[in-house]
């Protein structure tokens, strides 16, 4: 099992979640994050333009069985892409154990 | 006759209530244009300034501002402590249009305005106790002394061409504005406002609150200006309503256009300040202007507000809500405009207006500078840097404005 973490544009969030669902991936967590990167976020207030100091993005956390890992990655790569700086990143790590709290199911069974 | 007296007096009491609601307008505006961590502090100041203003005005302020004919043409007068109802004051013997009590309360509602203006400019960094001491002295003495110069029959009213200030562009708004300028100069900018020689804005936390505040102020201004007719005279009150409304509208558009040209953005806070600038601008001559005059005064005031906000920011005079730009700059402009437009326009009037602006300016600026300076040397006027970063709500009040929101540092939506 893998954990796929993706930092994506907030504007692409709904498209990505929809596309993942089409691939059969319906279990995920997400949250708003602030970060630093190549880009800068400028706003104006009372006549002064300023760098707000962070870029707002949405982060997805998806735990999938190995067979779904490539689907998850390729879906995010294609749907979240605009081609401009700031599209985000994907990190994939190995997950040792998964349990379902309701019935104590383990591993693959806990995910399906 | 009695019915007419009742009508006049009733309008004056309604106007009093309208001026009262302006204090909620100030509270909302100042809340919206400052950070959420200083909200309790802002509200606390607004909730105590009005009571302080009302009580000091009852104890001695009213009798300093309106000491009676014995002090006509002078710089200072005093008619004794407390309030006492003169003979026949309930039936038109005191004034044809209002009772003694109405007169007191209408004027008392004005008094606290001067300190409320200061509250916004010095927000997010001033020590609460020092500010309250300042308020007692400034509203208790400075405001009624200056008010007496004109409205109490003092020397500005006795000039050959009397200084004219219908509802207080100078007597109320500049009085607050000069103190705001003095306070901001001695306090210094908020932590983080200027970084590596650049302006780093500190956005207010609630644009809806700021907008509600400005509309409440506009609403209340119908009493502020409309009540300053000092009777329910149908022609004058309705004229004042029209000039007040058009100046506010023109102020908004003047600020909108200027902000688009100068700072190239559709900045809501600038339009809000523009509305207030237009209102402050028309206040000195609301009963003397025609439709075109009122619109020109408002447009110029709206433009001035935007330019002044940018100018004061560059001068490192950090005014979170734009009080100096709105009340001082537009107060001076509106007072001067009485000599340029409308019924009273003349060279002699311009001179008188300048005499009024300067004498009030020198007195108020010097006195408030002195009060703040003495406070700085004794109680201290600025909170510590740690307290400022943590927020004055916790530092000065040990409470938060939004306890259940602030405690969730990271809100997770899933």
C-alpha cells in the first residue's frame, strides 16, 4: 500500500477528486495548506501592493493499494496540470499497515 | 404654537438618536479595518469613549462649550458644574425649537465623536489606560473649549466675517483629526508595517464590518447635519439632507476614480473612506451649498482621502483606519470650501475660515501632543512588542473576540 500526497492548485481540487472517483479512488483526505515556492502571491490593500508571504494550495492525502497507485498518480498528473509554475508536486511513500476502526479489518480489506 | 415647538423638539431628539448610532458606526468601521486579535480592545475603547464623553459633558463640558452671553467673543468661559434647567425651558422659553434637555443631549452625543476619531488612528498599539486618560482630558476639556470658540459665541463667532462651521468639519472632525495625528506621530507605526524600507500593509480582518460601519455613519450623519439646523425647519433640513447625501455619493465616486488612477485597484476601503470624506467635507457648509457645490465638495474630498492615505503611509504615519485622511484632511477641505462655494463664498470668508482652521489646529495639535508626550513619559503609551504581536485582546483584556474560531489553528474540511 502507498500514501500518495499531492499539493495541487485549489482551483483544480474538484476536477481532481472527480477524476479520481472515476478511477475508483474514493477514499482521501484533504486540507488547505500554505507554502513557499517559485511563485509569489501578490495582493493590494489601501494603495500598497505586497507579497502575502505564502501561496495557498490544497493538499490531498490518498492511501491506495499498489494496483491503484499508478492510476492515482497519472490522474493527478494529467488533471491538475496547467503547465504554469505552481502546479504542485506529488509525493509517494510506503504504508506499512492500515486498519479499519469499525471492524478491525487490516491491509487491503481496510481500504476496499 | 405648542404643536410647532413639539415638532421641532421631536426632530432634535430623533437627530440625537441618529448621532448616537454613529458611535456604533465608528466601532464597526474600526473593528473591520483592524486585525481580529485587537477587536476586543477596539470595541472596549468605543464602548467607554461614549460614556466618558457623555459624563464629562454633563459634569462640566456643556457649561464650558455654552457658557452664556457673558463670555461672548472670548477664548474661554464656564457656567458652573452640572446641569440645571432654566425657568420655562420645557415650553419654548429656552429656545424656540428645543428644550434645555434636548440641547444638552444633542451636543453631548457630538462630544465623544472627537475621541472616537482618535481611537481608530492609534489602534492596535496604544496602551488602554493611557488612551482612556487622554480621552477624559481631550473630550472633557479640549473639545468644549474649541466648540465654545464658535458655537458657544466665542472669538471665532465674533470675527468681522464670522468663521462658519455648520455642523463641525473643524469643530468636531478636525479636532479629532489633529489629536489622531499627534498620537500617531508619538506612537510610531505598528510592528511590521514597514519592512526593509517598504510598506507592508496590515489588512483589516472584516470588510463586511467596515462596510456596515460606514453605512451606519452615513445613516447617522442625517442627524449630525440635519440636527445641526437646530430646528425642524422644513426647507433647511431637507436641503441639508440633499447636500449631505450627494456629497457622500460624490465622495465614493471621487475615491473610486482616484484609486483607479493612482493606486490602480478597486479598493473597497478607499471607497468607504471616500464616502466618509465626502460627509466630513460637506459638514461645514451643508446648509449653504447648492447641488453642484455639494457634488464638487464630495468629489474633491473623495480624491483627497485616497491621496492622503497614500501620502501618510509613505510618511510612515501609520493610521490603520484612515482617520487622519478622512477627518483632518477632509475637515480642513470642507471648512475651506465654505469660502469657495455656496452662499457665503467670498475673500473675507476664506480668510475667516483659515483663521478658524489654524487656531483650532494649533490649539488641538499642541494640546494633544502635550498630553500624549506627558503620558509617554509617565504611564507609557505603547504596549510591548510581545503584546502587540500576541494581540491587545489578550494583553489588555485577557479575552478574545472570536474564542471558538481563534482556537482552531488549522481548520480541516474533510
